[in-house]
């Protein structure tokens, strides 16, 4: 059975645990949160030493996994076996067959959780699809993806309320614009804000204590370029280098933003809309906010200007990898060239 965040929460709340869970997806904070909630709910407090087994997917043997799953619970209804980052694709044939046998006859005295934290579960091969089907039949596959922007705003306000602080929807959105939509990072920045303010969180507080995400910085640099505010552009570059940000990460953020604008321009030139781009690249545009901004910024460029901008970004990539030129200087020149490309190709 396929689960999402809502159905998994209902499962935990009702205490109706399945024999097997595969927890995967792109939202790391939610994966960790629900793995802990699930494990804590399956095994009563105080009985973990006998009934909770956490296994490292990189080093665990299949024999060890099978023994833990088939062990009977002590003083409670179920055991819990958590396997962290098992690389299913690397299993040899005997291990795969042993796992398939276990999944085909999973005991109801254990809840087995596969937590795919940094190792994915790509369905590229027939064997991986068959494994997921077995997990589907034995229990549930849980796909935890980023929440919508409105859900994140509610999350921010709820987290602030837990610490007896208030934040308006507008300020919560401003926080998202500045620090990004990664929930783990959001929790850290909310904690800092709530320790900083006395009651209400204002936009000035976000500016004072929060670390701006690289993606947000790239957005602001491009907006400043569009408005000919070169002092802001060079100040942003200086801050990024002072923070020891990897040059290739800075370039990657710029490439991503210009690629988004180019895609939006192509779709729009064919009479398409935001939803059409989302259908073409569902993994890249899970956030409607990102889509909206791609189309908004693309409207200020001609198609030749965006093509030339992508060429300049590719040239900068080559320079960063193959020349001894100062990296900060490469970025300063790049930003001037990007501004000129927009004007000359308009």
C-alpha cells in the first residue's frame, strides 16, 4: 500500500502498525521525524533494549536482519527493526533472495522499517520494481515529499506558537523567501528567531539573525542585475566568498535559476503555462513558488538573452575548473557579462 504523510500519521495515531515500511522521498526532515515517531510508537518506552534494533544498511548482513525481524518481542506486542540506508541495488543474488523470502512472509510480531535517508530507491530496473511491489504487498511504501508553500507557512506559525512567539503569514512567507523551503533548515532558523525576539517576529528580525539560502541569494542577485543595482550584486558575491561558499555551488545556483527561466520562456513561447512546465519536469518544480518566479523573471528577458546567459555560465564553469584566475573575479566579470547579454540581446 502506498502512503503519504497524512496516511502515515493516521496509521501511527491509530496504532495499527504494518509489518513493513519503506520510507523514502526528498524531504529529509520529514523522513527523520516519522521514522522516530513510528519507532517510538511501536516499542513502549523502557523496553527498547529488548525490542528495538537499529541496523546500518551499509554493514548489516542479511542473516542479521532476518534474525532481528524473526526474534519474538519481550514484554510488548511487537519488535521494531530499523534499517538505515540499505542500498537495495547493490544486494547480490543470495541476499536479494533472502530479503524477498522475508518480505513474502513477514511476521506480524515485528515492524520492519527501511529508512532511505541518503540512499535512494530508484525504480529503474525490474528487480527494484519487484522489490517495491513486495514491500507494497507486505506493508507500505511511504513517499515523503516537500510540503506546499501554504503548508510550510502554517508549519512556521505552529513552530513559533510552540515557543510562545507570533509570526504573521506575510513574515512567514518572507522567512521562506530568504532561507528556503528545506524543513530541517527552517526549524533551525525558527529556533534562532524565537530565541532572538521577545514576542512578535518581524521581517527585520529575519534579516538580523537568519542565514539566507544560496538559492535565495541567487534570486536576489539576478533581481538586482535586472534593476541595475550592481552594488547589491557585488556585495552578495563578497558575502558568499566571506562565508567560504564553494564557487561551484554558487555557480550551480545561478545555472539553476537561469535554466528555470529558459524553460519557462520556451514553454511560454509555445503558448504553455506554469502547469505545463510542471508536467514536463515534475521533480524540478514541486514548489509553485519556484515556478511562479521562473515565469516572472523570464518575462524580463528575450530568448536570445537567456541563451547567451547560459553560454556565459558554461564558460564560467570551464574557467572555475581549468584556470588559475581568482574565483571571485570570475564571478564579478560573469555578473557584468550577464547584464550586458540581457541588454545586447534584447
